[in-house]
C-alpha cells in the first residue's frame, strides 16, 4: 500500500460509519460528494467504487449546490429540511452499508442501522435548530449557521478518513450538544411552528377571498 494512503481496515469501520451518519443528517449530498472525491483521488482506498462513479459525483455535486443555496434562505431551509426527513437518514444508512461492505469489518445491516439512526438524530437537530433560527427577523444568523454546518461536515469528514475514532468522538459530542440545545430552543421552535401555521391559514383565506368557508 502506498505511503500516506488512509486506511481503516485495521480498525473497525464503525467510527467512520457513525461520523458519516452524523454528517449525512446535516448534508447527505456533501457526504457522498466528499467520500467519492476522496476515493477517486486516491486519498483513501476505503471508499466503495459505487460512490466514485462519475454520474454519482455529478449528481451529488449538483444537489449539493441546490442545498447550499436553499439552506441559506430563511423558511426555505426549513421546507428543504422537511423534504429531506426521509432522504438524509436513508442516505446515511446506504453510505454506512457501502462502507461496511467494502471493509468487511462490520455487517452491512448493522452499519446501515447505525448510519441511518445517527443521520436521523443529526437531521432532527439541524431541522429544529433552523426552526429556532428562523424566528429571528434578520437573515444573517441563518447564513452563518449554514456556513458553519458546511464547514463542520467537510472538516470532520475529512478528519475521519485519517483518524476515524477521534472524528467519531467529535461527531458524538456535537450530536449530544445539539440534542441538548434543542431542549433549550423548544419555545422558539414552537413559535416557528405557530408562525408557519398562521401563514398557511392566511394563504388559505386569501385563496378563498378572505372569507372562511361555511361548514
């Protein structure tokens, strides 16, 4: 094996599975794109060939650009998160299963369960945090949170290729802190949901000419 090539075969793939699941819950397209590029560039030999395919990389890249824009627009980001409530956990499970299948150190079904469940928890933290942020009238905090998420995913996933255990610990701490933060932001999240329900009601009334339909 060439010197400097990252490998995780001597260690269980579980830490990388956990980290990729956490990252998938925040930005699944970035995870697929980064892992695919790492494998295609020869940075690591642990990325399955299915993630290195040109069509997969192009599709992930285009969707990543869409997410990069939608994720920074107040309320649009929450609608995007809602649409990805299923996509991100599924992506986390699939990526985890592929990583496990390539290494042979962890059953694919178990890896998929870990990656999918971690992605779901991470997604809930992201979506809930965005709801709280969207209660602020200015858009700058939204953009700042989005950029921090993008940089965090890229940095920790890259670190995971070279030091999967340490990266998994960091991802675990961030996930735990995110869950705790949601508890403190519960009131702001409820406020966001009330505003969204009110906007929907106003839009429905506008569509009926401003009058409530008769029962």
